[in-house]
C-alpha cells in the first residue's frame, strides 16, 4: 500500500538514521522490483537561456542581470542529439527557458530532424505552451514533455511565478492536456524553496500520485544571487520551512518511488551539486533510476546558470558520459538500453506492509 498523508508527513520529519534506513530500503526494493536495475541515461541539451518569465527563483529569469544569452542553432542541437545516440542514450531532453523565438514551426522542424538524424526519443521541456504547440510537436514525433508544477500551493506558486505580460497557462491543466495528447508526462517540485512547508510538500507528493506521472523530477532549491529569493534564502527559516538539503531531497525521492512505483525518477544535477562525490549514486540507491548526462557544448552550458556552482558545468559530453557510466557500475547497476519509457505493462511490486511505520 502507498503511504498515507500522515505517513508521508511523518517520514518527511523523520531524523533518526535507523528509521530512515527502512525508508531507503523499501524505496530501493520497490525500484528494483518494478523498474529493475537498469539506469536510464537521458542526454540533456540546454538549447537556449532566453526567457520571457521573471520567476523569482531562476538565475536565467528575464530580469536577471549579468546573463550572457545564447540560442543554439538547429544544426548544433541535432549534432548534440546524434552524439547522445552514439553514446547509447535512448533519449534526449531538449530544455530551454520560455524563449519566444522557439516557435511552433521551429520546434516542429527540430523534432523532425532529431528523429531522422539521431534516432532517439525526445523529451521537450520548454515551459508553458498552448495546446496547438503540443499537438504539432506530438505529431512531429516528440515522446515526452516535462513541466514542473513546482508547488501545489497556489499562493506560493503566485509568489514564485509572477504573471507579468504574455501567455500564461495553468500548469495542472497543461499536464492533463499532455496526457490526453499521448505524451509521457513529467513534472516535479523543488525541495526547500522559501515558503514551502511540510504540509505543502506532503500535498505535492500526493499530487504526484494523483497525476499518475510517468517521470518525477525533484531536486533541492539552490538560491541564485541573481534572484529575489536569494535574500529570502539567507534569512532564518520559519519553523515549518522545509530545508533545501540533501537529506530531505532523498526523503522526497524515496517517497515518490513508494507513491508512484512505475515512474522514472532521476537523481538530478542539483542533488549532485550539493554532493559532488556521491549525490547521484545515493539518489540511485534511494529510489531513482535515471541520470541525465549533459551533452550541451560547454561554451553554452556555462551560461545556463539557473543556480550557481552547477555540477559538471565545464565538462565535455565525452567526460560526462564516461563519468556517469563509472558511477553506475560502482554501485552494481547497469546502463539501460533503448528509450527507457515508463514500464506500465506487467509491472509488479513487492508485498508492502499495511503501514510504513510498523
């Protein structure tokens, strides 16, 4: 049985290492039973850091000062996708800020080209887009779409996503639209963003299950000095404020696995930024089954600075490839093959106790 809301809250607040070992073990056992020991590799391509939004947590927000803006050409992007295919990655994740220059037709052509020239699955992560864009991109061959809802608390969401001018779309409505169109749907939250409480985070975890997400991305909030939330992150936290730390992120990963056994869960770059030595490996041992090596050329990657001191920001794609595969083998796991989509058919899970607190 999945954890109840009371159990989720109790685990989120748990600090006893021996008790937490039970959570890690259950999440890892369930991961092994449902999705196996394969670790799926997604080649991340950060195609543009232009953005029309001024989200208060993001270092490439429209109003951020000191950002060197770039936009990759289609030839450059397709070359990165082809390289990812040669490395054996079954999927590329095409990510950008909400760049107005990435029009419906431009992205449609890009999707066609990646499919034809690289032969990999495609996850798009391009922010809030209208229904017509999603229809066009799905028809072109896009397989998945990633859109974090960031928080299920509407007051907090309005605080971190000021509306401003231009197109806006309710994120939960868009996630439902993506599902109806046949995309595999990914979403997630940041752990410890200022204003996030334990109750809010418990609601977020329950929303993962309600949405029946195919992929769930969770990582710690890391404050950027280019953002309004930088100052908030430096002030003493309220008693119910969720800490933006490594331990809490592992708890959320493990609970996400227990709530959504079939979902693909990455051990994120933000987690690796907090723990460069073993953050990814530990995440893989606490529920995760995906890593996202970056194949963006370093001359662009260094400018996709959503938060500072990002892990592996100057490494080549070749070095990231070798490093990821060594990390996977070091914990006795193996690299997955193929596109690595959600395993829906015939998925089973080990018998679970009636309560996770027994």
